């Protein structure tokens, strides 16, 4: 017992210290798991496994590069414009707020005491006072990133290593699975094989379904924002859809970006309401139609369990924890179901009362 606890503590310490490297291995293993069915199809058609892996990885990198080139440059170009738009926004603050205050007073009889002139004078002071705190926080964040080995250079190196690790994992994927299976005692192999098959089925169903939902949401978000007249509708919509691979993250990021574009360009008017309507309607479509039909009950996780898993994963490991939350929870769900079946078939459960 003491030896087991010691190894557990040592393993946790090594995982914490070597997390940057371990994270890339986990990401590469996840990528290999996703791409292995495609490689198997090429191999079944007579192509060598190494060539099939090369074709799949090259296309994956090219598609990822195209997506980045489509989504990132518009945001970068917009950054310079946002400063000018903010200046114009505050310069015309009275014309923007006064109609809203008048409408509220006429409709509800409630007077909103807004001192526009004072607000215009105080806003630059607030920004100036906030800048040192923002700079201090940013400096601490940057120092923390470099201290933990997650600086820009390491990030670029990790992105370079990801396809390389994925290549070698894909090349030996079947051999590794066979070797792991050989470590299982023969008497337990049927049960372990059944559990592994169920875990693989649930994870595959979740990944395929979630990717399909992400693509549909990206199109719906983009169309809705375009109809609402929000700037950069396709960039914001597609980014929101892509980030929905982590449930609900894409929605939150999309609302924040679209609201910023609406307020900066139009002020606090109906465009902001249209942003909320677009994301609300699309989210309702996702919750009541897309996810039940596309993903269905194959994953076997209640929405509340998904939310709790994401919160716990994010608290423990940040973005990596959120990415791993659903696969880990699905695996634990299968193991819990297997244990429950064993318990119900045990003598303890079946023992008759005296």
C-alpha cells in the first residue's frame, strides 16, 4: 500500500513537471486516434501505411493552415480599426445613450441619470488608471508562461512536434494496441476488450457528432451575424463553431466578439440585441435538435454531467482539462457501468435476507 501511494505521488509530480511534453504527447495521441480510421481506409485500398499517414497528415496541416489564414488576418486588420472606432464611439456617446435613456423613460417611466459629459471626461482617466494594472497582469502572465516553459518559442516548437509525434504513433498504432492487449491477463481479456470497445464506440460517436455539430453551428452563426449586419460575420461565426469542440466555449467566445463588434461599430442599440438573439436561437437549435439528433444518446452523458466535467477539467488543467474532460468522463462512465454490473452479479448483491 505504501509503495503504491509512493509511486502515485511520484507519478503525479513527474506529470506536473513534464506537463508541457506530456501535453503534446496527449494531443498527438488524440490526433492519431482521430486520423487512424482514415489511414486504415488508405491502407485497405493498397497504399502503404506510411504513405497513407503522410497523405492524411499533409491534408490535415493544409486544411488547418487555410482555416487559420481565413480566420486570423481579418481580426488582425480589425485591431487597428477598433482603436479609431472606440475614439469615435466615446466622442458621440451622448447621441448614442440619450435616445436609449429617452426610450426607457417613455416606456417605463424610469429616468436614467446619465451624465454624458462627465462620462466622456472620466473614461480616458479610467483607461489610464487601468493600464498599469493591465500591464502588470500581462507581465505576470508572460513571466508565468516562460517560467513554465510555455512561451512563444516552446509553443511554436510544440506545433512542429505535434505532426511528427502523430506520424510515429499512427505508424505503430495497431502494434501498440496489440502490445497493450497482450499485457492483460487472458482470463480478463474478454471483459477488458468489451469495455475498451464500448469506450471507443462512445468516444468515436462523440467526436464525429461534435465535429458535425461544430461545422453546422459555424455556418448558422455566420449567416445569423451576416444578416444582423455585424462586422466579420464569417470569421466570428466559423471561429465560434470551431471552438464548440469544447461544448459551450464557442458560444461564449462568439457572443463576446460579436458584441464587441456591435458596440464598437453601432453603439448600444438593437444590433447588440440581434447578436444575443442570433446566438440564443442557434444555441436552442443545437440543444434541442442538432446534438440530440447528431450525437444522440450514444455518449451516454447527461448535459449537467458534461458541464460539471468541463468546469472541473478547466479548474485542474485549463484548456487541456476542458479538452480532456469529455473523453475522460465518458471512459469513467463506462468503467462505472461495468463495476455496477459486476456488483449486481456478485454474491453480496444476490444474497437473500435471512
